[in-house]
C-alpha cells in the first residue's frame, strides 16, 4: 500500500518547534513527508536553535531535502505532488497571506498549489494575535473549502489574552478527518 504524500510546512513561531518536530516524526511512520520551510524559518538562528540544526533534523525525519523556494513548491499543483498539506506552526503572518491571496513564500505557494487539486490544507495556528488582528483571517479560512484547522485554544489567557496555539498533538487526527472531509471542533478551552 502506498503512503499518502503529505507536505509539512513550518513557519515562524519558533517557540513551538520543539513541540511540532516530534509530531513530524510520528507522522513519518504513516505518511511520505515533504518538508517545506518559510524563508525566515529556513535561515533564522534564534534562541530556540540554529537554522542548520533544525533543517538537518527535519531532513533526517522526512528523508529528503527541505523545499524553501517558490520555484521548488510551484509544481505541487500542476503535478499533483501531494495528497494534503499541513502548515504547523501557522503564524498570523501566514494566515493573513493565505486569507489575502498573497503568494510570496514557499508555504503559501504550496498551499495554493495543493488547494488547486482540492486536496486538504491543515492549519495548526500559533499566533499572539489570533483573537485580535488575525481573527478575521481565521474566520475567512474556516469558511474556505478544503481548509481544516487543528483544534486550538488560548495558551495564556491572562498574560496574552489574544494568543492562541494549536494542540499540535492532534495534527494526525485532524489530517485523518480532513481526508474524510470532516473538521474536528476547532476551538475550545
């Protein structure tokens, strides 16, 4: 039996990567994974780690090089290279680009290309302004065809009242339900 081909894009929100990478590893036993990084994710050395170390870990898990340019991901649509695409973490910046049709990074081009074939797009939100400026983008994308959200909740209601983070451990479940055309309850506390 052939494994489904899943694009897995990581964008900023580096504070969540240590929680996302184990999920990527879990999914690698079930799916054929194609790693994709945003430009900042591809080059950013920050307090959470060095870009080269993250890339090496991701490439080892997926067994292939990271796609990080628009040119690398554009063929996803015309060649129907993926069965689904996961963006985790999906930042407020990426949400805004997806909602506004701004195609200027590898993850949003991959999303556009994948949706062209009516394949599921799974978004695992991680943004400090989900209940602020990003709320309208989330609402717009919740109403878009073939877009599914990983269940999410406020991560620090008192300290950061507008901040929301996906329950990354539910990415696999969300993906499986998306293949059936079903959205898990996306928002809860």
